[in-house]
């Protein structure tokens, strides 16, 4: 098994990426191809100890920045780590591609270069989110901001497969994110999507309100890429703001500081629980290849965990299952 | 000053509403008209001590339930507390209407019965949200799920007036909620709205990502009613889920329980800070009258605070200012 990793993607690249890759090859049965500026990658690799034969470096001279248009790897920067990495995945029979770089660019390059899975019209980025019960799978968190009802329907089918095969959930339930529970609520787009899912999705539970995302009521939560993206960014920033507020308040009182010290291991447990990087990556579903998008601020651990998540998809042969189940719809 | 309050609105009506109204008349210079089922209101009133002349009861025989269609007070239940309360506001020269009932029904009845402010096409529900700096004003959190760019532009104008006059912010800044900072990001609808605001809104700061809502970067944050509603529901539920998780973790360790006890006053400070009910109500802007929508789960304190917020709008003559400033656009 060989996974291609964008060495230049993310705010802490290439250091964090290389370190995460080294962690991965040291404790998993996986080989990695690091794509990016060779000198800089090698410089980072030299800091670590690892089985040499498990990491290969492929040079790509350009880097797509976080604020560049999605089309960049396809037009201006064809020798970028994103463009070359996805090309490697396509041409060289490698097994997966992982990037913590420009999400739009990864989505665009994957869609065009790899093509879509037969039967799927648009890709969707899924995210495993922690809930009060266990995990749910939210799709789409940012690939397709302006989808058609059929795109959400197909995302729901993919989410079901992912939740069952990768998250191990039996007969996963599906909810459509809406601003009310009744079928009559929401925009025309959402109402049409609701009709389509009611007709064609046996496990469809109807609408789910945003207030229920973290309760674990639905295994799969379907939203357009705009709303899904807002959900994860609000959630992430609110957790950060709460933590900042907590620190600020605690510092006002020595007694509270002592109290916080006593609670430390429990607070860390919560942090770990709510930590998106625990899962490490968000699968880009619908393209003809295993692509994993990591958080821009990915730590080495997040990169390692993204590799673990990609490995799981490969082990479970997710592409073939998706192809089989979506293809017949 | 006389404020009409829907006695039957909210999950804990009429008890919580009546209790909140009694709190308000006891410590503010305000009179209240309670609208709803007279016997039940009187029964609750009898439990309290208050200046009799400050609370009037007007009978309305029906109640709009939380899950009924928005059109209910206009069609099926014309003698509901919502329909009659808004009618009172219109016909009797009272000063404001407050309801913790069915939001859609309050919006529909207000829009049709009161009509729109001259120059405004659609109403928007604004919400004062706590940020790491102070407060921001998010509009629309649920009145208009499928707006046109011009509706968001008008909401931005109203938000500026509200932030300046009611929240006391100098020269409030405006941001458009989007999934990226660049003008090229988002849906066609958002891009067109961005163009319109860039052209016609001097204090427009461009797009703001959901991750920045709680940092306080923009005083006014503009979103369509679908996205805005998702933002507040995700935020609220995430805070609740975090608190539940915290309690669960703390209970696992006596040391942590002791630590939490030492932190209690600080944790309560945060709870107070993040508490939406502190502000008590969300103004429905754009209709020709002062209407305040309270949370369905409003406590007596939330009802009291909603009355205080409505009183502030009346004191600042917000309707006339809105009319003057929006009317000339």
C-alpha cells in the first residue's frame, strides 16, 4: 500500500507533514510518497529516523497557496505538489492522496484529473464529527457550495456507505440538515431534496435541525457545501472561543486556577474528544480515487491520523463498494 | 409605554411569561398587556405581587403551537394570542409586541398585519451575540430562508442602525458571512450580494468566515435566514453538548469534581457570558412595528430581558430612525 502525501500543504508544511508521515511509516504498514520541493522535504526527513524504503520523495517545484483560486493546480501551477500528487495517484496506481493544502484546489484537481465515480455527478467532502453518542458523518463540508437536490441525494448514498464500511455503523440513518423538522420547512431547494430522499432513501429520517447535529440522532447528516462549511467553522471557532474565555476567567482567580489544575486530565479528555484532528482527514467522496483533505492547521498527529484514515479506506476497498452501490442507483 | 406580550408563547407558557412580565413591571417603568387565555393568565398572575395598574389582560382563545405552519395566526387561528397581540400593536397604538411562540407565525403575522417599513422588502430577525470582544449583531437568523441579494443589503442597513442606536457601537462595521474571504468565493447569490454591498455600503468589510463570528471582527454579520439559523442552533447546541460532556467527565473523578467546585463562580461567569437569554429577545426588523422574538425555551428572566430590549428600542425611537435612514436609500 502506497499513499501519496502533499508535503507542501498546510500552514506548518513541510515540517508538520514530514513529521506526521514519519510517525505513520514507523507505526503502520504503509509506504508514502512525499510530493513537493525535494530539498525542503529532504531537509526535514534528515531530522528523523525511519525505514528508508518506506518513504519516497517526488519533486514538484510549485506550491499552491491557501488563498489562490481552486483552478490554480490545473492552470497556473501544473508542477505544484497538488497537481503532481493527484497525477501520481491517477497514473501510478498508488492508493490514496492526502493534502492539508488549499481545499478548493484539491477538490478541483481531483475532480478533473481523477474524474468522477460512475453515477456520481459532484464530489462532497465528508467529515467524521464527535457527538454525545459516538460519531456522525457530515457531508458536504465545502466541496460544492451550490448543489442540486440530486447531488445531495448522491452524497447521502455515499455517506451511508462510508458510515457503514468505515465507521462500522449498522444500517446508518440519514438526516437532511434543515431549519425545521417538518417537510414543509426550508428553502425550495431543501424541500425538493427532502422529497427526493423520502422517495428513494430507505434510511432517510427526514429533516434534522442544526441543534441536533451533536446529539448523535442521525448517523449521516446531509447539507450543501456552504451550510456544511459554516457548521464546522462555527463549531471549531466556538470551541476555541470557549476555551479562550475559560482561560481568561480562570486567570482571574487563584482558587479557580487551582480548581482547573485538578480538572486538567478531564479537560484534556474533552479536548481530545472534541478534537477534529483525531480523525485527521476529511474524505473527498465521489471522485475516482481515495483523496483525503486535512485541516490547514494540521499537526504531525493530524497528518499521521489522516494517513490512518486513508489506509482504512484502502483496506475496506471503499472505492469499489461505492462504485457498486452508487452505480446501480 | 405599553408593551404587548404573548402570554401563550414558548415552552413554559404561560407560567414563565407571566413571571417574567411581573419581574419587568416591578423593576422597570413599563406597562404590559398580556394576551392569551384569560383564566390561565389570571391564575398565574394571582401567584405574584405587582402594581395592578401596570398589567392588563386581553383574552385570546387560541394558541398557535410550535409546529404549526407560519400562516396559522392569519388563517386558522385568528383569535390566537399571536394574531390578537399583533393586531393590538397595530390598532391600539401600543409600543411593541413580544412573543416566545412559533417564530414563523410571528414573522408572518407581523409582516402581513403590520406591513413593512417603507423601503424594506423583507423582514429579518437580528440577534445580539456575545463575542470575545463584546457584542456583534447577526441578521437574519430565520425570517427569510431564501432571500434575494437586495434583501440582505437592506438587512445590512437595518443592522447598522440597530448596532449604532441600540448597541451603542460607533460606525459599526458590516461583514457578509461566506465560506471564504475572497470576493470570488461562495455561491452566485453570495457573490452578487458582495458586489451590491461593496458598491453601496460604506462600512462593508467584505466577507467574514464563520470561524470569525465569535471573535468580534465585524459588528454586524449578514447571512440568509437559513445559514443564520443554522449558526445559532449549532452554537447553542454545541455549548450545551460541551457542558454535558464536561459534567460527564467531571463525574468520573472526585478530584475533578473538587476542582470544578473551586471553579464554580468562573464557570458561571462564562455561562452568563454565553447565555443568549441575557439579551432576551431577537428583534424582527423591517416590519412596521417593534416586534421582539424570544427563545422558545424562554425563562422568566429571558422574558424580562426581552421586555427590557423592547423598551430600549422604544426609548431610542428605532422605528423612526430606521424609516428615515432606509427610506432614503
